[in-house]
């Protein structure tokens, strides 16, 4: 028998037909989630170049929650480009990173504010604005929550220690702080992670100040720092200031995004079929 005539049943190393069918069904139903990335100077081997990258914990959380992760590096963008990108997605994740340019919310930079990455700011703002317009499910994490608030006309505290008198939200040196948050019962975040005090990982020296249009605060810390906002009027528009990707055994927020993205995909497919 030639190689081309071998079947899965003939080869003990090949997956069984039932396993292949199961994998195909998963691939067909798993929603595609776009994750924004860094664009920074990076070293790999002998190379020291500008590179797009994202910590593995982000896209690993999406795949473990049942989604397919694709990376979206900063690049020149227009409304048309943003919408073409979103045409291939079922959900969007705006990830953590450096401070947003304070010029975007009408302020001069604080001495501690990062040098702005205006390319990433523009890219994420365009994607998020387009996602909101088409009600594409989205999740913002840390910087992502701030991008959402600014996109809706809100502002930030540029240096939180000057507001609350402690640096516990950004210890420095790449060490995540641990704080307790409490979510509102009648919120998406509350339904996903519960309303009992929840210890979360944080690494931010900025935070939401004036809340943007259409956003509702749905989680805080005991000292009043906003830790989650949700966009009203859309099926799934959630942003958290903490870092859920750092808690590998708790995928609830990612599972919520993946589920909403899957429902959006099915709904869009049904609308397309109905229009044919």
C-alpha cells in the first residue's frame, strides 16, 4: 500500500476519525479574537530591532478559554482599515502597555508619564471605536481600560500615588501588586467573577478619573480606585484595570469574552444567511 493510501485506522500515530471530527468542530466554532500588541525595541538572538510582541499569558488565556488568538500590531490606520481588520474578528482584546498620550484627553504630561507611543494609541482607538459601532464584543485590560475611557471622552489620574498616597498599585521592578476589588452584582463583571472581595494582580500608576460617556463603573477597590467599567447598550463591552491574564487558573473574564464573541459570530452568520 502506498503512503497516499494510508488511513488513520492503518497508522496508530494518526488521530482517530472521531478525534479529527471533534477538532474540526472546535475549529469551526471557536471565535477569532484579535489582541493588540506592543511595538518596541526588542532583542532576539543577534538582532536588536523594532518588533511587535505580546506576553504569552494573554493569547494563552484566550486559547484556554476556547478562542483563537490573532495578534494585531500597531500600524497606520484609518476608519476603513480598522473596519476591514474587524471583518475578520469575532472579538477584540485591548491589552496592557505603556501610558496613553495625555494630549488625547487634553492634559500636559506628568513627569512620570511614559513617552507616548502615538502609533499604538491611534491604532487601538480606531479599532475600539469601530468595534463599539458594530457592537463587536471587547475586553480591555489595564491600559485597555484607559484607552476605552479616553475614547469615550473621559480622563485619567496621571500619577495615582499623588491621589491616594501609596504606590501599592505599581510596586515597580515588574512585581505585580495584589489588591482586593469588589464588583457590582448587576454587572457583567459581577456575574463573571462574583461579588465577594476578589484579590487581583495590578501594575498601574494611572487610573480612570472622569468616566467617559456611556461607561458605568462596575468594580472598585476599598480606597475608591476604579477597577472596572462597562459600556452600556452593547452585548459585551468590558474593561478592567487589573491584570486577569496573570492569574492563570482564573479564566472567567476571558471565557466571558469568548462566549460573547461566539454568540456574535453565530448571530452575524444567521443575519448573513437570512439576507441571502
